[in-house]
C-alpha cells in the first residue's frame, strides 16, 4: 500500500508539471535590418546569447517548478553596435491559478512590448496592440 501511495504521488507530480508550463517568445520587430541580441536565464536554465535577425523570433517553453516560483530574466540589445539595451523580467508566475502561458516580447525601435497569451493560447490582452513596457537604455 505504501508503494502504491508513493507511485500515485509521483504520478500526480509528473502530471501537474506537464500541464503547468510557461514560455517566452522574443521577436525582432526592429527596422533598418538591425539584429537583436538576446540572453535569458532562470535559476536552472540559460538561453543564449543568440542573435535574432529582423522579422524572426525565438521561443522557449519550460516547466513551472513545483513551488510556482519560476522566473526568467532577459537582456536585449539592438544591433549593429548593441548600444541600446534593456534588462527585464521576461516571465514570472503571477498566481497558482495563472501560472503558465506565453509571454510574447517584441523589440521595436521605440521600446520593448509585451503581449500575454494564456495556457490555451488565447490572448490575455489585445493582440493588435501589445503594451509598451520598457524604453531602451542608452
């Protein structure tokens, strides 16, 4: 009986982690053929550095940890000289009920914009007009 309870606990834990995931998308919407330099990290993962060409994006999906404390930090830099940059929290768990979804970041000439999608892929905000969250730092 004890082994069966351990099995059920492990199975439940695996299923919970399987359905509670998140993701980060970084899109280069800059003009004038500027590349976008990207590096993101969490406590357990490092993504990049990567160069994202104009009009392309990079998507990374991950599992939310058991304690729902998963957080990804990112740094973006505008090419070609990479003088303009921004450091920001690209993903964090808001609550146990809203712990997943895709945080869609877009680098544009005047700043960095965010559009959130829930776990089902539905837009949390207006998909046509993502919100400007950060200005570039010189």
